[in-house]
């Protein structure tokens, strides 16, 4: 393993130690001394791990794409194990699998929880749950940079003029991500304070929103977001994790950017406006449209939190929005709107080319000079195929262990899309605490698959197990 790969893991292990330190300070300040050892254990272990591996002298600096895939997957397995310490050492009678399930759910920004009543947790642990989402969202953005050549060559063109991402370019982009991610987190926090959300709830919600997570500081969001103004403002804030993280940076430096840098965000805006108008025309008469708009923004950003009064007949439409997802370079999941649009445009062009063989059809996005590569189109199609395969496999496994097939299908989609179960999808009564360990293990595996995409695992499988 190269030194760069070790630094990647050590950086996030060090971040965990920083978060542990802040939780220790928070616990002392608010006199939450009971169970403070759980953060001390986490601090010591994460700090020792990061320093010991960082000081290792590694000569090999060459990093292959296969090593990048491996290090990203290992991070999704190992880092949540450290994040599980406060649950295991801080809560009586909690099992290892439950602790790991909760940390994986936070780190993958899914939001499934084994806790039936958040009020029974001390505030430092509620803050820790939100912190695991925040660091998981950052890890996901870093991992996109590492695996960018696998997922999308066109995405690379919207980030940099470099033909390939060497170590220096990766570090440069990751530094930019860290700064933007932190600034946007504080922007969300300040905005929530302005609309009169109490400090503790605003801070937790800001980490949930920026990471596309599903953990809340309370059992129901209705208890902290009450007025229509608060609901509308929070709906707009949810869109921060729907658009590309770079959109604010690109707008500030707009004079140095061409239209190619805004292509995906323009298309996402058109998509959002179209969806909103559609829902307003057909579903606003008998319902509070502010609540529906909140569920729209929550679904397209793959956060999933919602209010209780959402009509049951809309749950299928919200699940479709979850599947489509948001920007590729955001903390949201989904198949990605631009991927689906590119495949649709390619299919139409292929049909037209048979009807009018003398015409030449270019696979280029409107409002952009970027032409979609055939290799990228193949990746898009393979991603959809892999999603369908993954969905059928997780649905099949869940039904084997006794979950109703309708619930299994919907919860399978949310698992692969790293979206929390809520009233929007008629799954708010689905509880994870009573599930057996086999089912929890299945959810853990597929939550990780939802973040790394099965495509990367297939590439590793082909490399190491299908050698000539």
C-alpha cells in the first residue's frame, strides 16, 4: 500500500480524533461526565492509528486505480468501526453489530437507526451521530476524486483542465472540497439560527443537510420545524446537497469559468423546476404544498426526512425522485439525472440515425461544448444495470428473512440510495432494532455498496479473480 493511501485513511482517522476531542469538551462544558470515557477511547485509538501509519516510511508512491478502489472500500469498513466506539462503550446492553450498524448508517449518510427513542440518548451522543454523517459525507466527496476516472470522464472536465488526476491534483481538489464543505456547513447553521432554530438542533441539522444524511436530533422533525417559513427555508437548504459542491465556488469565480462548468447544475435546475410545477399542478389543491415541496427537495437530495402529513398516494413518486438523485459531485446518491438524460439522448439519436441515416448526430449536451464519450455512456448503462441487479438481490434477501415484499422493495431502494426511511415513503414505522443480526448485516453490506457502487467491486473482482 502506498504512502498516499495511508495518508488518505490517516487523515480521516485524525478527523475522528478531532471530533472526539470536541465531544469531550462538550461533555465537560455541559456536565455530561457520565460515559465520557467512550470519547477518550475513540480519541486515543484514532490518534494512535493515524500517527503510527503516517510515520511509516513507504517508498512506493505510485498509486493505481485498483489501489484507490481498495482503499475507499477499506475506509468504509474500517472507519465506521472506530466511529462505533462511543455507541458500544457508552450505551448499556448494546451489541457490537448494533453499534456498527449505527455507525455505518451515519458514515454512509443513510440515516437508518436502531434507536427507537432519540430522547433516551444524551446530547453528546446525539451530536456524535450527526458528526459521523458529516465526516462520512466528506469521505464520499474525497472518494469521488480518487475514483473519478472510473465513474465519469466528463465530470473530470468540469473540475479541472488536467487530463489526469495525479497525487498533487488530488490533494489540491480535496483541500478545496474540505474548505467548501466546512464553509457550507456553517452557512446552513447560521441560516437555521436566523429562522429561530435553537443552537443544538441547528448544529445537528446543518451536519445532516450538508452530508445528505438522515439522522435527526429528535424523533420527529415536526417538533423543531413548525412554521411554514422554517419548512420552506429548510427545503431550500436541502438543495445544497442536491447541487454540485463546486457550484458556489464556480459562481464566485464565474469570470474564469465557461458554461461547461455549470452544465449539470443548469440541467438540475430545469429538472427541479419541472418537478415542482408538476406537483403543484396536480397535488397542491388538497394538500399543504410547503410540505410536499419539502419532501421533493428531501427526496432529490437523498436525505429522505419528512413531515408526518405527507399523502400516502405520493410515496411512489418520491421514491422515483430518490432513484434519480442529484448532482454527481454532491453528497447525494441516486443514478444521477445527467446520466439518465445522456442515455435518453443517446437512445433517441440512435433511433433517428436509423430513420435518417444521412444525418450526423452528436452526443453533446445543450448549453455545453462537452461531448459525451461512448465509454461514459457504457458506464452509465452499466451503473443502471448494476443498480437493478443490486435491488433485486437485496429485495430477495430481505424477503427470505420475513420482510414483506413491498416493504423489502422500497427499503431496498432506500438502502442502495442511502436515504432514510420516512413518511414520504410510508416506511416511518419500519424499525431496525428488532431485526436479527443477519438482516442487519445485509443492510450494512448494501449501505456500503450504495456508496461505493457495485461497479467498483466488479472492477476489483475482474482484476484479482479473473486474471488470464
